[in-house]
């Protein structure tokens, strides 16, 4: 009975968590379900169908309280490049979640949103499309390592306890004007690389004034292909995975049908918005995440391609009460 269903969302106040909760509550298929939001630094508003619990995921007592009576878990909480806390969140916190789920009589399904950081994304050469069968290869730093450890831990719970779970492996997740901000030569750049560090401050200031966008080049001088996913497409995949019999103990790449080619992106922005571009040499590599498995087994299809992703970001106007805030480094 739907009336008994309750999904726990960790990292509920983040971009994926908030989008998921909005979409989930408006979906007639989940009428009668409730959401339990586990929050830490940021809080959500309580409603008739949204329970809010505040606490740190590395605290076993908090996790036990959060999972009490829960049938489904959507695990989004992460810590990025913060060595002081990342193992507490990614390893200890997830361990307590999995332990609570495996002994709970109410538990039905665990959904992890992973990341292509665990596959090394553009740090390493990938001469063929990256499928779910490729071995893990974290790039330097603690965040990528944490994504590998999360996936491996979940896989071992399949083996040890026959846990019903799945991993939706996403590349860089975009919303609002994120995609535009990642092209900025200014200090307001979102994520990496920091283009101004690659071209120098004086040149970067000139590019800011002209509105120029960078064309990321690999070490051979060819435009890099980089994977993205819009948050709405990712949330669609999450919703499809809930109770899907073919999602059981599976990993899925959830990404655009084709990676963004920075050369094509520059041509599109010049044609549609008259923006100049600057070729920037980097040590990075092209990567093509293959999303065929999710399309075949889940019946999922991304709605965002290069044009839609670009237009959505460049047309977006932030409200005065919605400033861009970086909640974690990296």
C-alpha cells in the first residue's frame, strides 16, 4: 500500500534533493508516499508530506532515527574535496545507512547517486566509450576516491546481504545558470578548471569584458568532449529507478546522449549569441559516457542536448534572493 511508503533523502537540501522532492511530490504514482529529508547545514520546510530531520550522517543514532520505518533510501549526501569530513560522510555515513537498511523489516530499495569522478572522467584517456563495466579509476584527490568507495560498498552489500539497490552514476550535474558559469573567465567561475589561472589574470579580464568563452583543448590541441547531465534528466532517472525490477543491483550511467564538445559549444554560442571564443590548452582528455544501459533497461531518455543545456543556462536570470553560493570546494 502506498500509504505505508516513505523515502529517506540524504543531502535533501542540495540541487538534486530539492528537485527530486518537488518532482516526487507532484507525481501521481507516489500519491500517499512521504519524504523524510535528512539535512545538515541547510534546512528544508516541513509540510504534511515532508518530514525534516537535522543531523550529521556520520552519527549512527541520527541515521537510525532517519531510517526508522523507511522503505526507500535516496542517498545524495556528499562532501567534495574536504579531507577533514569526506570519509565520515562518504564511508562512515553510508555504512551506517546500509547497516540500518539491511536489518530493517520495512526496507525495500537503496538508490545511490554516484559520479563519473570514480571513473576518472577527463583526467585519464578513455579511447572507447565508458560503460558501467569499466573498472574504477579515481583521479587524484579525496572526492573521486569517495565515489569509488561508495560504489564498492554498495556492491559488496549486494553480495553479502542480497540488498536491493542501484547506483545512478552521473557526471557534472547542471541546473539554472551552472553551465554558463562554468565557462566564466572571472572569479565567479563554477567548478573547474579555473580558466583565468590557465590564461593569466590580464588576459582573463579582457575575455570577461568581451564575453568570450573558453574552448577546452586536450594535449593534442583538439576540443575536449566532456560529460554533463541536467538535474531534471537525473531526477527523471531516479524516479524511473524506484521499484523498477530491472534496476535491482545495477549501475547506470545517467548523462546526455553525447558529451559536450567544447568546439561545437563555441560555434553554437557564436551563431546564437555572437560570443567570441578562446582556445585554451589543458592536460585533460575527452570522455564519452555510454548511457545505453539506462535507456535499454529503465526506458529512460535524456531531454537535454547541447543546444537545450546551453540555452537554458544562458537564458536563466537569477532572482535577487537566489545568489550563487558554493557550498563546497572542488
